[in-house]
């Protein structure tokens, strides 16, 4: 516009027939021409000529009135012209006759006085000026197209980068199969943070193979404005959609699929599935920003995340299955040992239970408590190497027999030391008969020399021994047992642990004692229990 005006051309936009559309130059005086019959006849004639020209050229449409066309093309078709209006020497305002219909006389007078002093174009150079301006226009258009292309690429690159970045950060979260709820919560939050969705949820299938706390779990992240029920109420709908999903593909649900405005307009449902096996789903909706439609980058992100989470959940299943088998095997092994003596049936399991409870009470981490539970379960495994007659002997043991019993921690240690997954519980097995004052066995360790795990098991072991009937004495009542433990604090037991121990809630323990007692009654007639 500026270049044209510098060359003395004032710009209007007209339709292909020459009809006025609007003024491009901000020159008020020219408004007078828009309703002028003579001027319109000139424009119409010029448009006729241009329609027949391959490259429309400047034309003297009336004496001294030059019209310079710049076609506006869409898909190579001319949809309008921007016309440069130039006044050459020889133009006279008198040609216009009377003012146009929408121009009152005062404005017309202003136009006439403006035109007297308006810059004149030079007809001889108009062809050159036109060619130059067309070239400039072409360059400008090309530049604009380039800018648009670059902007498009930039947007795509940004989207691709964000997708990769999100996937990378989600990939890094897939760690701890022992704590899957945490991992899934982190992934859900990450998806919510890295996308424009105002709510994201992960639903774990109600599959009995999962650990109990994980079956049917619903983990969600959303902004404060969202009413949770709005999308939670539609989970059945999401699940239904994910069953029909083409293996692992993201599904977009809309109003016609039953998605209300409050959670839509589109909801992405990503089944966590492979080979027809569904382990859950991820869903997200209420995309914010300018574009509410879910993009291909977002579906790509969901599909890849769905794949990740599927592999992760498969590992969780595998880990859980192994853990259950492992614990089951340990339980069977220790129960077999406990059964050698009818008075110690269930002892190892109860010691495991109490040890873990004490570990929790003194603030140990869940994974540490779990290891202490296992250590409690296997602490007396060495008794397998002690003759049954000695273990179940009603009266006092001879020194020689007592030596045999005292060997069980070391025998247990030797039995278990070659099992890699039990290596970390060996200190509990070896040292559960050490005493805080150093008068225990097998190594006579004292104080903090004794591994914490062993100090904990020692308390649980003694408590259970005193609380149950043994071949050599009857069970002691609960209050006496606790008094005895308090009395031995600082001698046999670490004082702090003993104080924490006597405060434990023993109801679950008592329940187990009753169960073990009932099992014993069931087995009462079998010769092995006699
Ligand atoms: Fe023991």
C-alpha cells in the first residue's frame, strides 16, 4: 500500500466485474468516487478488458484516469482486484460530473480541491511501476507463504518435541513394580501436566491377578474447577469403548457416544491392552486452549503411554505372582518346621507378623518392613537340623542338648545363605538370639552391634514363646508377658524397641493364635500331631 501511494496510486479493492468492495488506502477524499457513475463506468470497462488478459495491464480508463490492476488469486482464479487509481496530467474533476449518490456536495468540493494538487502519475512509466509492484507483491506473497510454512513446521516440531518429552518423562517413571499405585499416580499426573487436558484418569482393571490394593483402582488428576463425579460416572462408558478398541488404538468419544458437554467435547480413551488382553484404561477430556479437538500428537502420546503402562502392569503381575509363590513357599517350609513340635505350630508366621508390626511402629519404610516380615518367617529355619526329640523334650535339656538347640541360628544361616533373594534377611536369622547386654548367642554381640532386624525379631520371638504353651511350661497371661518384656528392656532387649513393642495392638496377633489353635484341633487325630 505504501509503495503504491508513493507512486501516486490510491488503492481500492473491487470484485472481478469492477464493483467497489472497499477502500484499501486510508484516503477519505476518494470516498466520493464510490458512488460516482462516470467513475464506475470506467472501472467496469477496465475490468472487462482485464478479464481477457492473461496478465491484466494498466489502462487509461478515462482521460487522465489510470487504473492499475493487482489480481487477487485463489487457486489460480481471480477473486478480486486491488486497483491502483492514478491521476495523470489531463485528468479533470469535471469528468466526474455531479457528486455520487452517497457523496454530499461539501465532500465533493473537498475532493475537487484535493485533486487539483494531488500528485500526478506519469503514464509512460506506469507499465514499469506496475511490473515492479507486481514483483514486490509476488515476493511478499511468497514470503507470507514461507512464513506460514515455517510457522506450521514450528508448530509440528513443537508438538512432536512435547510428545517425545512427555513420553521420555513417563518412561522414566516406570520403575518400582513393588509400588505400582505410586507409579500409576505419577504417570497420570505427568500426562495431566504435559497435555492441555483438564482431567486425566487411569483405571486399573478389576483383575484378580493384581495385588488387592490395585484391583479396579482409579487414579485421577484434574484442575480445581472440575466436578469429579462428572467424569467418574462415565467410566463404564469408557470401559465399554475400550473393549471394542482396535488393539491398543486410542478412541475418541464425542457427544453422540454419550459424552456430556461437562467432560468433553471429546474424550480420549486409551485402552491399556495388547493381544486382546485388557489391563485397564487411560482417559482424558476437556482439552483447553484454542483448539478443543484432540490432535494426532495427543493420540500418539496416549497410545505410546498405553503401551508402556501395559508392559509395566504385566511386570507388576509377574512380580506379584512371584512374590506370592515365594512367600507361599517360605510359609510352607517354615510351617513344616514349626509342625515338628505341636507347641510351636504357627510360631514363625506370628513372629513374622509381630516383627513387621514393630518395624512399622518404629517408622521403618514399607520395603524394610516387608524384609523384616520375611526374616521373621525364616528365623528358625535352622531348627530343621535339630533333632525332634530335643525340640519337643518336656523337661530340662542337658548341656549337650542345649548346645544343639543353640546351633539353630547358624544352621539356618548356612541353609539360606545361597539363596540370593534371602541374603538381606540373613542377619535376622543369625542373630535373633543375641541379647542387648551381650549374654546371648551365637556370637555374644551386644547393643547396636546386633543388627536392628535381629533386635526386632528377638522381641517378637520371645513374646510369642511366652504367650504360647510350650512342652516345658504353660502359656503366660498377656499382662505378665508384657511386664516381663518391660522388665527385660535394656538387658535382653533394646529399651526403645521394648517400649514400642508393648504399645502394639495385638488383636490381629490374637486372631492368628485362634486360627492356629483351630487348625491344631482339626489335625488333633493325626498321628503326626500326637
Ligand atoms: Fe530361634
